[in-house]
C-alpha cells in the first residue's frame, strides 16, 4: 500500500496565513479532497491536481472517499479549514481508519492557524491565561452536554471561546449559553465578536456581556468572552496574565549598564 493521506489545515482563509508545510502537502498530492468552500480558498495552489469537492454535512462520505483513494495508491490531501485538529477532519480520518481496520496507511496531520488564533489576534490579547473552547453546534453533541460545559467553564472563570454560535434555524443553544453566562459573569465583562477572521469581509467588534444576546452571530462567527480580569482598552481586549501583581508595569526599563551591574553583584554574592 503506497498511498497516503495528508490532513491539511489551510488556516482561517487568507493565503498569507497558510503555512509552507500546508502548501507543500497540497502540492505533492495526487488528489485534493474537501468541502467546496475550503477548496475555493486554495484555487491558487496546485491547479493541475484533481479536486474532489463535497458539501456541508458530507464529512463521512468525504473521508471514506479519501481513504478509498489512498488505499488504491493515491496521495490524498484532505483539506480542513483552520487547524485540522480543532473541529476539523483529523479525528474523523483516524476514526474511519480504525473502524475499517486499516493500520498500514501513511497518515500525516499538517497543522494550521485556527480561527481561534486569528480572532484572538484581531481582538488584541484575550487568551493570555487559561481558556476553554466550546462549539455550540448540537448536531453531533447533545445540547445538555454543551450547556453543562458552558456552565462549568463560566463557573471556573475561564475565558471562553465559542465556535458555531448560531445557525439559520439553530438559535436555542446560543440563547441558552448567553443566559448561563449572565448568571456567572458581570454584565460589564468584555466580549469579542469576530466574523470571517482574516478574510476580506471580516468584522471585529468588542462589546459587553450585557449586549451579547443582541449581537449578530452565525456559523462564520467566533465569540470570545472574557473572564473576571479581562479589560477593554484602546479598542482591544486584554486578559492580564498576572505580571501586574508581581511587577511595576509603569516603571521605565532600567539602563542596560545598571542591569548588568546588578547581575554581576548578585553573582558575586
């Protein structure tokens, strides 16, 4: 069996945020398999290589087709938006291989920048301490389990990142999550709402938790809810890591010669 599967994270959307390793994996494939929206993001790459596109909620069929091609000896690039290991295709590929009892097929996961990374960078520095990531899609996970996780993360004072907050008809999980957050966070808690991060039509908003239920969110939106220490300053979200409790952040940096002298004195002691 000489085929292989490359599970490639292509980043949040912009070509400039795709890693060289991801580009190389795509260009050495015999066939590229993916959700048609993601394939549209890499039309500038490997134009001569065959593509197999499929629609939303056809992930299982997509992976089965990729495995069949690889078993037949093809090098298959399975593309995944963001990072393939964060709500991406990596897990499903390994699950299918395990269920089919395939153990001697070469598989490589190529990481990519996740929507979480892109959104956090656009907002400032909201993830400087512990955070939780929760998808509000109840297509594969029972809603009760999702809400239990929301409650636990809110009670533990994690910064919380929400993927898939709301669909066209799936609005109840978002409404429930907002209500649960309101029970455990102050109304003034900063919240970042980022849609289509790094893409031409991106939008970035910073608001308070009190305003969050009225925010326009959809499946292309990532929401980051601050913890009890998060602040909004100069159009950015900042979650302090704890330096201000140990250091004077207002003091000017000491002169280089003074620092060297102090180090030398400490070494002599």
